C-alpha cells in the first residue's frame, strides 16, 4: 500500500511538471514585445529582411506548438537551449545564479521553521496568558509587513547604526564562508519573518487541538510532566499540518526571494528572471521558471513522503 502511494505521488509529480511546462511556454509568448526587435534595438540597419533572418535563426518563425514540441524534446535530453543574448547554454547561465537563491531560501526556511516550533509550542503552553496575547499580536504584525519594505528598513537601520557593516551584495561561500553567511543573514531574516509568524500560529492551533485529545489525558493520568505532554506527545501529532505547510511556505520563499534579492543586490535567480523578462529571452526565462516550479513540486513531493512517515493512518 505504501509503495502504491509513492507511485501515485510520482505520477502526479510528472503530470504537474508537464502541465507547468505547457503553461510556462505559452504564457511567456503572451508577454508584450518582440525578442528580435529588442535584440536589434535601435540599429539603423534594421530591415524586415534582417528581422526575418534572425527570427528564423532563433526558430521563432515556427508555429508556437512546433516550437514547444521542439523545446520539450530537447529538454527531455537535458538541453534547454541557449540564451538569445549571450549564446551560452541556458543551464550554464542558471548555474551561476542558482546558488545564492538556494542558500537564501534554505537559510530563511531554517530560521522561520526552526523558530516557529518552539514559538508555537510556547504559545500553546501559555494559552490565555498575557505572553500568549503579545506573541499572537506579534505574529499578526509579522504577517502584514511586506518583505521588501522590511528589507529596506533593515538596510537603513544597519547603515545608521553600523555604517561599516556591508549589508548589500553577495560573497560566495567558497571565497569567505563567514562573510557569505553575514551577507545573507539580513535578507534571510526578512524572508523568514512571515514564515515564522504563519507557522507559529498554525502550530499553536494544532497544538491546542492535540492537547484536547484522549491520549493526552491518558498521558497526564500516567504522571507525565506537562512539558513532556506538550513537547513530546502533543507535538508529534501537531507536526502533521506543520510539515505540510512548510512545503507550501517553500514555494512562497522561492517567489519572495526574487523581490528580496533585488532589494539586497543579490545576483540570484530573481535578477536572472527579471533580466530575461526585459530582454524577452525566451529559452532562459522558460528554463528558469520551470526550474523554480520543479523545485517547488519536488519539495512538496518530499513533504508528502514525510507526511506518510509521520502519520501512519495515511498509510492504512
């Protein structure tokens, strides 16, 4: 039964990826502007013949459906085409920019989800007290503050209090590990705050529901301490919706990172996507968005597997 569920999830994953490839390819073609006209720019020698020749060389003169079939056929063999502007393979362009985004996303998820567990448990343990009310108000504030605005404020605060601290830009981990983490800390906190607020509220509700169950009363009747009841017995069941939401939050982080990277001048996928949109660089834009979506889908697949491992009832 367990392996049948895994196979079913894999089939769903493949279906989603194929559907996304179709949507991405055709939606990009709806972006106003002509890639060929943008590439030729204000060249005084631009003629309809030159435009037609460049369009034919790039394969943009073919019907859209035929372009998609050719692209997906090459993509299945690992060839996502070349950048219209640089002529370099698209995967090489993405490889240069993917690590900053990946680091930022993982660090934000670690901060947000890591702090949400003790915060949610503490809010459930202090239910009805002043500290619980204060923490709930703080989570509402965290949910309403836009990440880009928070990032700008944090940059201004750092510039005023510690002018010598560099808050912008990116340093590769291989060049300077400490500076790498220091540069990513502020943008990671900016991205993690809404995640922390959302997940801690969710975990609080799940914990309060778990604490009313019969097995909790049984544990208390057997003499278990209150901390053991909250952090061991109730937390295990409360983690089921928490883990599911972490997968959804990962998709939010990938999308939010695009904006935050611009604020903190991080050369990640966000800058790559925005540049590709401005240039109408179809192959680069298609591959980058498909990669981000694929990452989101794979993370949710892993979350489904964790869900099956945490809750035995799903495997029944």
